């Protein structure tokens, strides 16, 4: 049986937030008396993550995804509840725990700006007590996996965003952590760089059985990496389960656009009991429920002499967009 | 075993930070030049014969201000500004989840900067002796070693004070404003503008209860060969370090619990 690596029980987090009215009057009032109120950004959430799982945290901006990741890696202190990560209380930041995890935040860098990444790699290696020979071996292995080579000898300030992100990953993974917290790792990268990064993460997960917690606004990151998603809505969990089940639930139908030989054929097809979305000349779009899809398609092909046919899946972004605004999913 | 690992970390940190500082060598040279305030003070003192009031010769006074310049060069601290910037920009977060207190990074940054600064400070000293050949002297080895130790302690005291102030970043976003308040007593009471011996008796009666005269005045007097109670002085420096270090640990521990990881 695969063991739980992360166990979260009734976790909450509150922040004190100050607010200010606009204008000079508001500024003066703010100077003498600050209005501070406590805002609960994470509300009583519980979940477990198993070893080797890749879990995507989905939610709108400000939903609390990053706050959850920050609590899981021990960066911020929870207000209520308990967290166990690899048997450790993250906030205690014990050396053994820190050597087992990493946090990567897109656009936030730990590499030394004016020096080549290789210097930061060796620095991190010594911080994590990795000897020079072993560090060299790991740098070679990771740079091969990430497909970076000479770039690691060029000052960070002269690297492209994609090269920098790869170097950041290498710096963050040199201690070969078993638990990765990735907060929008593909932010700002071009499509090829995004794809390479995803490929790398899949490979890393496969080779090391590392557990990966990921947040991203790029749906491709989530759909290609995560089998399981945790949807966060205003600090609460609105869904925790398999991504494909959620997608099926949110998108129970498919659209088929059929090009008939004539307008007459299209009208005939439209009158044969299918739900018609629209019809123009010899082209007709019908909507079929997922569970009836194969039989319906077979019936159409048997009964009608059609010229062409297109199956339209609803765009994934549109479906995920629905997730972000809904409070609860009972599936 | 543990100390070996810490030594390796510190050595690597120093090596990397030194490489980083060499990238800024022109900036560091300018910083070194900008620290010539003791020479202006020397000029004011000698032109107005102020040294007569405290029974110190022109030569000893010029040596004192040269040493004050040197001590300042190797004890100047800016950790509060670096930490504040890193904290606001979200750079502290990755450091916090590494098995090394982030202040070691800043400590290494400062020491690396001092090593880079050394040749420039030496060049300035050479120019000083060219214009003031009568002030030329070579301190004996024991005095030199004691002065280096005292200057290092002065640096550690200032580093700890600023680190404590820097930790206030966990509560307020602008901890450096508090440091600016501390800059005034540091400037006036440390011996940078005038030897503490020249201060009125009632000031001297309480000034030694603060860490300030041990920052510049003590090591500068020691190095320049002026009469000073170096045993007592270095002892008090150690005492201040022993007082400030647990305060730093306590405020660091409390502060990290308040950390909201803003900017990241």
C-alpha cells in the first residue's frame, strides 16, 4: 500500500489585512488609525497526498493555492489545524525535512544574478552537504535531463527566461528532494519551454517517485501532469479527486459537426431525434451525451451518407473556468 | 563532522560571494572612497587646533583618523537594507527553506565585500602617507592582531544590531527606517567624527554603557597606538556579542512565525 506523504487536517490560515480609503482624507485617517481586519484565507481544509502522486491545485487568483503550498513547505505558520509532511511538522524546518523538499516559484529566483548558474549549483550543493564529486554528477545528470549545457556557465542576467527557469529547477533539485512544491513553474515561458519543463517533471517523477504538488494557470500543465486535482475556492476545497472524472462531470456532452451532401440531407438528419445546435446549408452541428456517443455515431454513419464529420471537445480552459467559480462539487 | 560541514558551507559561501563582489569592483572602490569622512574630520581638527584640548599630538590624531577610516571600512554593515529588499521582493522565501540560516548568506556577502575592499583601502592609506609622511608608522604584530580581532568584533556587533532590526521586517515593511535612527548615535558616539576621549565627562560617563564607542573608537585607538584599555574593551565587545546574539535568535524565531511570504 502506498503511504501518505502529506497529511493535512482542518488547516486554516488567517492574515491581518489593512485597508485604506481613497484620497487625502483616507490617507490622513490611515496615518493616524489603521483599519486592520483578520481575513481567513484558508478555511478548515483536510486532504492527504500519497507518495509519488502529482497533484494539481486549481483555483482562481487569491483562492489560497499558494498559501497552502507555503504552509506545506513550512514557509508560513498555520493559524489552526495540523500538517504532516514526510512525518515532519513543516514549520519546524528541521534539517532532515528541508533536505527532503523543494519549492519552486515561477519568476522568483534564487540564482545569483551576476554569476553563472554553476556557482549557485555548487553553493546549494554545499548547503545541502553534497560533496563536490557527487554535486558534479548530479549537475551533469540534471542538465542532461533539462537539456541545458553551456548555459550554466553564462551569467544568469544574460540567460533567457526559459534557460533561467531550467537553471532554477536544477538549483532547486540538486539535493534530489522527494517532495516538490511548484508554484506556477511555467509562468512566462513559451510553449516549447513549457512542454520541455512538463516532460522533465514527468521524467523526474517517474525516475525518483517524487511527490509533486503543483499550481498553475496553464491548464496544459495540469492536464498533462496531474491525475488528481484539488480545487480551491475562496480558501475551501471545492473538489478533491481525479481530473478526468471532474472533466466528464463538467462536460457531459460532445458536439459533432456533420457536412452532408445536400441541405436536404442535413434537414433530414436534424429531424432524426438528435439535439441540434445549429444548421447552415448542408452543415449541421448536433450535441450528443458522452455515454451515448459511440452508439449515436454508429447510427449516423449507418443511416446517412455524409461528406465529412468533426468531433468538437469543449475547450479545457472553458471547463476549468467553471471549476474556479463553483463552491462545491459532489461527484 | 558537523563543524566540518559548517566550515565547508561558509567557505563555499565566501568563495561564491567573493566572485559576486568582484563583479562590483568599481562600485566597491567608490564605496571605499566614500568612506573618507574621518579624513575630513582630521582636517577640521588640525586646522582648528582642537587636539590641544585633549592632549593628543597632530601625528597621533592623524593616525587615529586613518585607523578610524580602516576600522569603518571593515566594519560597515548594510544587512538591514539587503534583507528588507529581499524580503519585499520575495527572495527570502527560497532561503528560508534551505538548511542554512539566510543571515549566513548576508554575513558571507559582507566578509567577501571587505576582502574586495581591502586593496582599495590600502591604496587610500598609501595616498594618506604620501601627504602625511610624518604619520607613517608600522604597528607591532600583537597590536595589529588585537586590532583585527577588535575590528572583527565591532563588525559582528554592528551585524547583530542590524540583523535584529532587519528581523523587524517580519512585522513592518520598512525596518530600515529604524536603522536610520540608529545611524545617528553610531555616527556621533562611535568615534568616527571625534575620538571619544574628546567628549565631555558627563557624556563619557554613560557612553561606555552603550555599544557605540566599541565600534570605531576602541579598535582605532588600539591600532593607532593611543593609550587604551584593550583587555576591558575587547571583553565588553564580547559581552555585547553575547547579549545581542540570543536577542537576534529570539526575534528571528518570533519573526519567522509572523512571516507572510509576501512578494512571493
